[in-house]
C-alpha cells in the first residue's frame, strides 16, 4: 500500500519580521516544515507540509488566492500563524489573503484548523487600506473566539506552539474518526433495532438517550425529559423531544409539534434556571427550512452546524436545537457531543444563555395569564 502522509498547510504572512525587527516569518515557516517532515512513525514519514514559498508555479487559470484556498481545502491540518496582519488583497475593500485562508478553513472544516497567535505587528500608517483590512481581520479573530494556547514571544515559543497544534490536531481528528467509524451502518446492529420499533417506542428511546447525554455533562440534573445544565456559568433548562422518523413524515413530526406553545408548563422548573431551550432529536437529517417551519417564524436566527440546526426566534426568544442522525445510542450521543463542541468553539454560550433568560421572563408572564386548572 502506498504511503499516505498527512498534509499540513502553514498559513501566515511571509515577509513580516518575527520577533519584531527579527528574521522574516518565512524562516520560521521553513523551520517548521523541516521539523514536521522529519517526523517518523514506525520509520515512515508522517507529514507533508505545504508553504507557498516552496510551492511550484500554479496554472494560469487561477490566481494566488484560488491556489491558496485550494490548499486549505486539500490540507488535513491547517496551522495559522497570526500576527494580526490580514495579508495582501487586490482591492482596498477586499479581505486579506491570510484572513481568507483562515475563514475558508473554519467555514469548511473547522476541526482541522489550529491558530497560533503571534504578537500583533504594528500597522503601516502610510497604508490606510491595509490598516482597514487588518482591523477587519482582528475583529474576525475576536468573534471566532479561537483557543490560542500558550503565549508566543520567541521563535522557539512559536515552534513549540506549532508542534502542540499539530499534535493536538492529529489526536482529536483520530478520535473523531474513531467516533465516526463506531457509528457503522444503519441497516445492522442497534440502528436496525431502533428502526424496527414503532414511533412511540423509538421516540422514548431517543428522548431517554439524549436526556442522559445532557445530564451527564458537569452539573447536569435530569427530571424526565428535562435537564438543567450550566451554560456560561448559569443554569439553563433543556427540554428534550424526538422526531422518530424523517421530518418530512407528518405523523412523526406531529408527535413533537410546536412544543414552545406549552412552555408555561415549565414555570416551576424555571424557578432556578433560564429557558427552556428545546432539544429535538431527529432520526434522520434536519434542514434550515424544516427548522423555520417548526419555529413558525421565518425571520429567525438559523445556523446549520455539524450537529444539525440551531434556530432562535429573536422576538419570542424561543430556541431549538435539531440534533440529526439520532439512529442508535452511539449516533445520538455523538450528535449531542457535536452540539457541545460547537457551542465551545463558536463562543455562542453567552448568547444562548441571554436568550434563555429572556424566554424565562416571557414564559413566567404567559404562565401568569393561564387559568389555574391549566397550569
């Protein structure tokens, strides 16, 4: 079998000095490439490293941005060395090439991207368009809330952070691959057993599995299909439901309906928690249009994510998490894990909490208007 090396792309500026007044970043990039390509596992090379300094000329059909973004797509691991410089751009209002490479990696396969934060380089006061590009890039870095590891002051620090980034990427991607492999096929094993159940029994299993997954998180407390869980340091109530077939099947979808219409029934559970946030396990896929249809409000925040779809109504503060491919215990737990991975990586925990706190106030007001016998 031919050797298949892991492809690593190192993205950064080339000519900027590092440290300030020192040698260009190209020297650091070449040193990292030499070190990574020297790594052996059982005597075989592990990595092939792409840096544009050593790349052959590209074909005339594509410009430099196309070539670099193509390398981002092909890489197994992307290590971004960021000094706050967005890089070259053709137009004054365009984003820089370093900004574009990072954005492309995060948008397509965020799990393979690792950021090494170098000290920000000083802007050139004679180039206002570059200053504006750098400001956009730095704002993007802040909104993405990347984990940056230890501080970097010297060339040795930077090389150590690159080693750590690649090591962490190999470990995490291998574990992710194992979790994917464990899921197996859906026509055998437990997935087949779940598919053999009627809607009600399958729905009960899906709800029970998801509620257990959420309750197993640190600080989680379960009561039936309700789980109280800390989010951004505050308790949030998650209400767990399940659609035991494709969302296109009305009979399965109607088992859940629009659960937020009965949120006033959670009034007692909201004494010490914000929410509720509705978690809907979907046996198959979930789309943005299906999420909007269930929410019943088109002008909503809707995000397609690795776990499925997140939807929120900015007026009523209703929040839905559609966790897709909940076909057996393994795939269901994996979908829940992907949600928690997303909320950690995206920095959305504070926004989810704020929306849940607003929803609690709305629910309490609605509950106060209900006849005593209906509460």
